[in-house]
C-alpha cells in the first residue's frame, strides 16, 4: 500500500492560494468571458450580504440581485482583474435571463457555492413574509 503524505500547517498556509479561472461562452450573446474563483472571505461576504435580514424574513431585494452580485465578483479580464463593480448590478438586470442564469450558475459551481442554501432561504423568506402580511 502506498503511503500518503499529508499537508502540514506550513504547506496549507505558507503560500498565497492561486485563483482558478475558467473561460465560458454565453449561450445567447455569444460573448466569451472569464470567471475566477473566490476566496473563502469573499464567498462568506457574498453569502452574508445575500442573507441579511430586514425586519421579518430575508431582504428579498438582496436575494433578487444575488445572481448579478455573484457575476460582478467573478467576471474578470485576461489578467484576472474584475471588470464589473456594484454599479453594474442594475445593468445586468437588462441582460437576457438565459445569459445571466448560465453565468451565475457557472460562477456558483466554480466557487463551490451551494445554491440550494440560497434557494431554501428565499422560499423560507417568502413563507415568513406571507405569514406576516396583513390580510383584509
């Protein structure tokens, strides 16, 4: 049986981790784009921003633009520099939904993001807000 060498603390934290990149072609526009992986800190900040609460339930506006915010974080140029910022979130809302859905799904997979957690939160938020709304 071959012996496996396990990583040491120094190996785990010694060198700055490298980003991973992936090139994609958007299905509708045909544009070729490049996405990057996120650090754990960036991913956690994204998730916290998405799940921030306002009053009862989650902030539905944050859930609604979560795809666009993920695209902003992941879309980079050939040198690995982000090409979008927060001001582009509203502009992304005008894109063909097939392109944004494809790109946000690819970003999520590339970053190891569990989309089911966000979808569950959205469903739970709708139920909570529905129960809290006045009738009549």
